[in-house]
C-alpha cells in the first residue's frame, strides 16, 4: 500500500505545482483514509486498496491542479489543510 501512496503523492505533486511533496502526501493520506472510512460508514463491503487508489487517481485528475484551494471546514484537519502552510510560491 505504501508504494501506491507514494505513486499518488508523486502524481498529485506533478499535477499541482503549488503543493510541496510533503503537502501532497498529507492530501493523499487524508483522501485515502476519508474515502475508506466513508465507504465503510455507508455500509459497502471493502473492495480493497485497488478501488481506493482508482478513486483517488480520478480525484487527482479532476481536482488535483486546484486542490490546494480547498479550505477545510473540519477543525480536525484544518491545520493540515491550511492553504498558506507549505505552498510553493
């Protein structure tokens, strides 16, 4: 799984030049855990990391170039998603 995350981090960092590699990693790890927990809470059977990877890759393709513009409303993650923190200027 770690290799999959590394690949996704690299893809996001390439798609969004405003993100550093460390910020891209935070995004991928948050998206990964959020997707899997939401999928489980909805009552779906676990389909494996391949499905999670596929969904995140679609999100990177669709939103990756502007994902840093998202402002997190969840206080649990707000400090990780601070758009001024760790952006390449």
